């Protein structure tokens, strides 16, 4: 009896509980919600091009602001054109509308060309589009960007700006064809040399040993996810060629500003000339220096992005101030004061002052 009491019988068998089953309607709603979240996240990742850094976002914002300013300048130019048809006192001042239009047009093209430097926009929109039209490699965008920026668009708006300053003290208004020919004759040789060294690389064909950063226009790197990314760079050889143009241009621009200041006695106009000279003669050397410094790092390095951003800001400042002083401000003064406010105030007789023809560029 004692043995029977001390014996432990196993507990009675109890079948395992079935797992909790959700109602069919709730299960359907959860599955639909899960699929919707996954599809929304996938669409957001695929279709929304996230910029790689804050500098890329800042570059995009500055480019947008400059394009808006350029469109505003075009509105001023066309408004003056329509206004001068009925106002005789504005016809002489409107004689340079073609040159001002060229200035704004080159600034817009330079701004759009700077979008090629942003890797995400380039690989998301431009490369897929052009690759469907013809066999096209993404590194070619970097070469096109350098050739157009340092070879044509930036020299073109700088030369147009100089042309407006030079003709502002002339008694006769030059022909618009002469202005276009002057800009093309100055910029096309620079663009041709840039294209030759970027796309054909004479050093490689002649088998001359040169450091890689002299001719390097891009670098291919891989992200953490293993995706190849092309980063644009400024070849040192192209920077040297643009630097020689910038040195000659700075001397010419300084001499032109000195000639204008020798004729102007109005304090407001002198302030504009000083501001214009400062925003050209200071940012242009800074741009060349910082582009040269960018060769100390590879394009995928954060320091390279910072130095390139400073060089971009220098050019953007020059373009924005040039449009404000040479396009928006004089047209606004002319419309407000009947076309006479922008003429140079010389130390001459009033009859000689009006011979300027209202071609004030500053």
C-alpha cells in the first residue's frame, strides 16, 4: 500500500491547444496593410532620388535660385523691349537688349550644366535617358560638364559681362552681331582646347608619362551596397588652361572698370562699379584656386566635395551679381526714371552727356 501511494502516476493526457486563429477579415486587412507598406517603401526608394549629401542638396537649391533670378532678368529684358516700342526715350537704352539676353542665357546654361555634377540626378535621370538613344557611358557626362563649364559657358558669360562694361562708355552702340562674334571668337578656341584634352588625351597617344590627376575627369567608386557611382573631377590641366584665361580676363576687366570710373562722378554708379569689380576679381581667382586644391583628394572624398562647393559658390556669386547690376538694376532705373537714370554722369556739358545714347550697362 505504501508502495502504491509513493508511486507517481503520469498526469492525464491533455491535447495541445490549437493556435489562435485570427478572424479572416482581420487577417486580410493585415496582409493588405503589409503589402501596401512594402510597395510604398519600394516605390519611394526607387522613384525618389535621395541626394548623397547636404552639399548636393545645397547645390541644387542654389542652382534653382540662380535660374529663378535669370528668368526674372529675362522678364525685365522683354518688358523693356515691349515698352520701348511705344516710349521713344527707351529705344536707345534698349539697343543692348541682345547682349543682355546673351548674358542671361549663358548663365542659365551654366546653371543647368552644373546639374551634371550631382551624381544622383545624373545617374537617375540623364544616364538612363541618353543610354536609350545611343551607346553612352556615364563618365562622358563628367567630360561634357568640364568642357562646357570651363571651356564655353563660364568664359562666355564673363566675356559678355566685360563687353557690357566696355560699350557703356562708347558713344555709338555696337551691332548685336559684333557682340555675338566677339563672344564666340573669344570662347570657341578655349572650348576647342578643352575638348581635345578631355576626349582625345594627346598625352596618352604620345605615350607621355603624366600624373593621373592632370587628366582625370572622373572616378568610379562603389557604395556600401556595392553600387558603382561615378564622381566628376576637374583635371588639373584643364584648370591651368582656364586659369590662364582668368588671369588675362582679370587684367582686361580691371582696365575696363578703371576707364569707367574715370568718367563716372555719380556715387551710386561708382558703388555699382566697385561692387561689380569686387564680385568678379575676387571670386574668379578663388574659383581657380579651389578647383586646383580639389586635386589633392579623390572625388569620392568629403573634402573634395567641400572644396568643389566653394568653387561653385564663387562662380554663382559672380553670375548673380552680374545679372543684378548689369540687367535688373539699370532696366529698373530706366523704366522708373524715363530712360535717363542710367546714363553716365560725366564732367562735361549736358549736351555731351546725352550723346551717350542711354547705353548704361551699370
